[in-house]
C-alpha cells in the first residue's frame, strides 16, 4: 500500500478560528500608532498576509513609522493577541473530528505566524497532540504566498511535493501550495466572497476534509498507473 499523503495545515482560519480575534486586536493597536485600521479591513483585504507586509502597506497609505515604533507596535499586538487567544480561541468547527479521522497521515502546521503563536494556538484548542511538527515563516525566513515555505516544510517532513496536500483557507496560502506543485484543499468558509482557483479542491466545512483527502489519495495512487499505460 502506498504511504499516506503528508498533510500540511495552515493555522489561522484553517485549524483555529483566530482571524477575527487578530482583526480585532490589530484594529485596537494599529490606530494607537497612527495607522487607521478596522477589523473589517483585515478580513476583506489582508487575511493571511504577513504582519509586516500589512504595516508597510498602511504606512504607504498614511504615514511612515520608525523602526523602533514599528517594533513596539508589533510587540504590543503579539502580547494582546496571545492574551485574547488564551481567553477566547476556538477550533474551526468540525476540525477536531477531521483530525481524528486523519490520524494515519503525517501532518504539520505551516503558518505565516511566529512559532510561539502557532504553539499557543495548538495548546489553546487541544490540538498539540496532533502536530509534533510546526513550521513558522518567521523561523524559515520565507512567507506565503512564496511557495518556498511549503516546500521547506515538505522537505523537512521527508515528502516530495507531489505527495503533500496543503489545507489552507487564505488566498496567499492556496497560491503558495499550488505554486509548490502540491495538491491544495481550499477551506473556503466564505464562498459568497471568495473563489477557489482552478486546480484547487474547494470544501466549505472541516467535516468534508477526510473525504476530500481520500479522493486525492485515490487520484495520486492511480496517477503512476495511468502514466505507465500512456507510455506503453
């Protein structure tokens, strides 16, 4: 039997329902430092994007910050976000059961967030036992939508890209997974607002994930046989 596919999960918005918390925290902190910002703006324009990229775009629109103020703002945001997560963070609906059903697959978390934030999120919702491998863009020095983040994680896990499945809710993560040559499942929880690109598999609830993985597993197993027949 072929080895199970390696599953590479995004964290925010995919495993844990943290994005609205982050949006609210940023809406509190950024204006205090002279950068107008709303929670809706994060959800509509910047979901899944690296924090520094958001800040630099806002600086371009409004006013430049010095490096010291920028760092102080990020430190304030990170501390407030961790406190909010420990008080309020919940898993994405249906994800606990999905992870249990997929227990035979190697899996990792691959996130644009810092490792401390990823670890805190997994602890808060009781997912730590599912993930012994956490890959942070801050540790690896590359951020989605750059495919190198998922490629580095796959290499560390010992799996080629074609044997990996990216599960991500944000456009930047879906783009990164597809550019990496991996199968991509787009957990599209906002189908009225977002489109799943051609080539990715769309699901709208975590309960659909095990069946989607099973379909991709069958397709991946059939591919070498199909290729063999076409060569003959």
